[in-house]
C-alpha cells in the first residue's frame, strides 16, 4: 500500500524526466534490442502473466464487471502472442528520431532545417485492456520518450506482470528501467496527481471511455492528445456506384460495433435513397441493427424516428441513425453541425464532389469510396498507434511514432554572423 500518493507520483515524475534524457540519445539499435528482449520475456513469462491475469479476472467477476469488460481484460495465449509480435513489429519500423528535413541555404549562407525529436515524458491513462501497457511502452520507447502508464484498477496484477517484463527488456539493452513506469497503486488520486505534474510530463494520452476522457480534459494542466467521441458519417451521393455504396455503408457499421471509427450516422442523397435504403435496411435487419430515421427515411423503410439527440450520439452499439438529404451541401452542413471530427466518408463517382468533400469536411480522416473502419494506425501504414487525435495540435488522426515526436529548427553555419 502506497500511503503518500503525492510523494510517490513526484518520485515517478522525477525518474521519468531523468530517463527521458537517456532515451532521447539512445541509438536505434539499442531501442530495438530492448523491444525484442521485452517480446522474448513476455513469451517466456506467459504462464505467470496468465496467472496474474486470472487474479484480475476473478476480482472482476466478484465486482460484477460486464462480459464485454471481462473479455477486454482477458489475456489469452493468442493475445500474449500478439503483444510480443507487436513489439517485434515496432522494432522493424523506421526510427523517426533525428530525421532531418527541409534543409536549405539562406542568403546569409547558413543552412536551416528541421530535426525530429522526442516529446520527452508521456503520461498514458487507460482502462481495462492490459495489452495497452505493452503497445504504449513499445511506441514510446521507439520514439525516444519516457512514459508513465496508469492502467485501470481492474487490470493491476496483469499490468504489473507486464511491467516486470518491460523493465527486464530495458535493462538487457542498457536503458534506464524508469523509461517505462507502470503506476503501482489503484488509488484514483494518482490520476489527479499525474494530471498536475506539468514540470515532469510533456503530454497526456487518455485511452478509455467518455467519462475518463472528460475528467482528464477538465483537470489536466498538461496538453492532451485525445478524441472524445467518434461520431462518424458516411454520405451516399446520388452519383455513387450502388454496389459500392451498399458494401461501404454496411461494413462501416457492422464490421465492429463498439469501436470509435464505426459509422453512427448514414446520410443519403434523396435522388438515390429509394434504391439504397430498402436494400440496406434488409441487410442491417439481418445483422441485428436498430435503425432510427428522419421522416423521409421512415417513408421508405420501417424504422424508429430519429431525434435531435440521435444525430449527436456515438452509439458504440448496433444502432444507426439515417437521414435523407437534398445533396452534398446539406450533407456537409449536417456533418459540420454534428461530426466529432473523427472520420467522415463520401461515396460518389463524381470527382468534383469528392474533391469538395475532401477539402471542406474538417475531420481528422476524410475518405472517398472507403469504409470509415480504415481509420486506424495499422491500416494507414503507421505500424501501430497509441490512439486517435481529433485535435489539430500537434498530432491529428491515428498517432504513431511520428506523432510521439516533435520538430526543432537546426541551423548549420560556417562562422556567419548577422550584420543587418
């Protein structure tokens, strides 16, 4: 039991700040060595990890956690294999630290460019899934950062077992164990303390439900990389290919329901709605999706009436809102009013309309003729992601290794002095 949370968290912050200097100068080879050693240790410790995870699962059942929460909490052999493989994949990714870009000569003779550097210390607050511990540690390590990880109380034993494997991997590579610290207390005041440690922590990344993220936004003194809602739209234009429209809309909603990049509102141009909606309604009914529609929608297919609240709701469930619109402008007006700036897509064969949609819809991912389910770091070729940001500074969309770094100006001279 940690009695003095504030002193404990201060000590964690101080160690992380010191470790961040060592991580900032670590060579790529050394970081990759640590990642591979972590992967090996996780695999060789799987029986112990599963035993510690069983303690969390037993406690969760006693606390009447939902079946969905217990599923996210469970560490099966396949999930342990996936964590180890994820670390090995991160080791294969290009190291962004030290990359120089935009180097050019100025009239004075100096060269000016930009160098990519780590953010420093990253605090990550998350719920339930123990695999986030490993994913976050791997991404922060490869991008040259130190990190402080605060998982949910329901996964404390699983996270501490994984933390031990991470520490051993760091030690084998000659990197400071404090580069990855997993908070050892379940006391909720540790989160409050972390959010006020702006002298030690450079950025906070929350991963969890809306309540957690709202609390972090309200309390943090530190910049936050986050998204609050995933209210994603698909607009079917009256110049869409019918089969593409049916397949994209169905996949965007039903491929997985409880994810932030699933479609929550379908917008359909009135010129194509009579062809699209009855066929989609049949497919959604077979998939068990409850439909809620505007008056025009309800005149074409059986569904419940949609309310103003529906347009502004992230369901994360088999529920879909549908609105028939006059065309592209009304669709974009609806998106402007209700979108959470996560991911929005248009289905159309009209090049000009597609370009307008790409240019005018202000979301972190904007798509043409593709399912919103592609809004994912792995699908974008980032290798992995630490989360998705709907903010505009400093990262936007899926946040991978590059999103965990920033840039500084570098100047190369040969003795030039300024005279003007």
